[in-house]
């Protein structure tokens, strides 16, 4: 899709992205953050070209997902600075011989903190259990995107710190 | 799950983990389907119990 100019950068986020760093945990779909090429800020953004392209390649849409291979995939546009940075600093990962891009552990944790659901908190704790986090890097991201209060509350709740 | 097993799972390659994710997802879908079937069955049974127009066995 990148080679055909349908998408710009992309990075796997969510539970599947976290699996790059952690043990696999059940999830039903794949979240892929994408940028669209050739868009100015004033352009009305639509994911239609991605879905049309994939439908042309035999993929079936299903609600807000599109089935690629065995997986329902949801394409997401970065909706804030944190997600934009996560996308631009994604790291390359090998998925069974296929090179792909995954968000860094610190960005996945920061996004989970920002989203703040119970399952997101659970995932953050997993990252800590696995010592998969560079604390200085995470601290810088947390401060850069105004998540200090959320981070303090999280630590107080789970680490009594 | 023991922390040792979790560490081993975490040290698998991304490709191997994705294969496991597929298995986990299939199992989750199967479980969800089974739960739905059970709920439908329960609804049917409750529906019969509450249906006063049906003849009751003595």
C-alpha cells in the first residue's frame, strides 16, 4: 500500500503492537495508524482510498474494520500530537519475514495512559512487569504531551508512589 | 501464568507471537459464540417459563 501511494507512514498500535514487546494477549483486531500522502492540513481527510484499494485486492469490509488475511484491521488517523509522534518514531519489526512498523513501547504506554480505560492500565502494568520501558524516554513523552497528572494518578493507584 | 512462562512467551519472535495471537483470537471468538448460544438458549427457556398461555404439566 505504501509502494502504491495509498498510505504514507504506518505503524501497528494497540494490543498487537504491544505484543511486539510483551507476551501475546487475546485481541480481536489490529489497529494500524496511518498517514495519507499528499494531504494539506485543510484537506478533508477520508480513509475511503485505503478501503477502496483493499477491496480491489479482495479484502472484505466489516463494520469499521476490513478483513486482511485472517485479521479484522482498523485503520486510524493520528488524532493528536502524541499519536503523530508515535507514528513518526515507529520501529521496524519482522513479522514472520515481512518487515513492518510498530510503535515504540514508550509511545504505546503513553497512548494507553492517555486513553485510560481499565484494559489500557492493565497493558501499562504488563510493560512494567516485563521491564520493556525506558523510563527517561517515557517521562519525556508524558511531560511533552501534558500527561503528568494522569501519570501521577496512575502511579498512585498502582504503585502507591 | 507463571512469570517464567510469560518471559518465555515475551521472548518469542514477533511472527511467532502473531501466530499465537491468531489462535487466541479464534478461541476468543469461539468462546463468544458459545456464550451467545447459551444466552439464546437461556432466553428461550425463560421465555417458555414466563409464557402463561402454554399448558403446564401437572
